[in-house]
C-alpha cells in the first residue's frame, strides 16, 4: 500500500476515535464511528486476497447496520425528550436499540458472528487494530450511557459472550480466530461490570489492549498465523517465544501476571453487588478460555512437533526485537505488584 494512503487512513482512524470519545452530541459520535469504519476498510482489504475482500465487505455491512441503529436510537430519544446529549438517553426503545448497536460494533453475543471471520481475513497488524483501537469508541459510548441500559440484558449478553468465547476457541487451529474468540470472552467481562463500576471496565479494556498488542506484535515478528507454524517458530526467536507464553498466560488471567488484576477486581465488585451467582458462572466459564491459552502457550514454547512439518526450516533470528514489544511485554507480565497504585486511579 502507498505510504501516503496508509498515513491518511491511520490519521483518519485517530481522528474518528478522537471525535467519538470527546463528543457529547449523538451526531458527532456517529460521525466519528463512520470515519473509523471507512478508514479501516482499505486496511483490511489491502492484500487483495479474496478472503480479505470478503472480510472487508462483512465488516462494512455489519458496521453500517450498527451505525444506522445508533442514529435511529438517538433520533427516537431526541424525538421523545428533545435531547441530543449522549448521557441523557432515557427512552426505553432507544436504550434497547443502542444496546443492540453497541453489541454489533463490539462483537458481543449474539452479534459476534462477523468478528472471527473478519479477523481471519485481515493481516496481523490490522487484526490488532480491529481487536483494540476499533473497540475503544463503542466502549466509550457504552461507558457514557451505561446508567440508562437494562442490567438484565447486559448481564445475559456478558455471560453468553464469555461462554461462547471460551467454547468456540477450543477447537480452532488459526491463531487469529483464537484471538477473536478471546476478545469476545474478554468483552463479556467488561460488559458485566459496566453498570456497577464503569471505570473498572475501562481499566480492563486498557490492560486487555496491552496484552493483545503484545501477542499480535510478537506473532507479526515471527510471522506466525497458525498452530503448526507456531510449533516451529521457537527456533527463530526463543526468547520472544518464552515471553509470548507468559503473555498468553497473562491473557488467561493466571495470578502472578497482569491479566489476573482485572478479573480479580471484577469478581470482587460483583460479589459486593450481591451478584455472587453471576461471578461464579463467569469465573467457571473463563476456565474454557484458560484451556486454549494453555494450548497456545504449550505450542509456542514447551513442545516440539512430533512429525516433520511441511514448512521451510526456520533459522535462529538475530535481529533485535522492537522496543515496543519489550515495553508491552513487561507491562503484560509484571503490573500486578503495582495494583495498589492502579487502584488509586479508578
């Protein structure tokens, strides 16, 4: 892709995100979402592979439908209350439509079908953008409107997302699809707590973004997209694969690592809100996710392929690893001891 075109699309992504997260008016938020959608589509389809074209069309159709619902929801609310302010969403139908629209934007169950397919059709760097940066504006709208939305509906969608994200990830061999189902599962954790402690949702999203960025950038360095190549990639960069294993275990939420912090705080908050059954269910369902993270961790570092692979022999790579991966890996693994300081910010 032309560097100038890539620069324009990247700046448009930044502009769209900034407009949405800083707006009070529904029309401005909608405009930002549209700019974002139009800027990411060329990045998805840049390889001109039939699967990439299919992914970009699916993405466009879903996002266009979600944007229409956002507009429809805001107009119904403005019609009945005379308010265009995002925080003044009071009409029940408008609230329901907005919940549907945000679920489509984020890929929450039952509107999750597009997300694994689009991620599989994209390059690793575009998949990283779709999993992190493109989720930020809808999460912000959810944060601003959370007090108006139906608690039962959000809790049901959150538990269903965690269940499906864990269940569907079990049988995958393509790493991008596993990361897509991991994203759906994590969004379930973010959604269940947004009514009771919205700042905790944002903190969970930030930590999830850091860990996912680490995984995708590491995979991009070793050029790994499926399990079979992951098995042989340790010969290229043994140290990077060792840190990838720790990052994957952090995404799973194992205690000494960063990923344990948001899950611990969410379970604590749900118990305070007398939602112990929901906390128990969502914790048990995260064990499904733990299984496929352990599988990925096992493939990345611990095991050797039992049979000869069809891939070209991968030689040890002495190129220095990027500073960004080093910083992100450190954050992904070692933030738990800093949790008292992090808690003072939320």
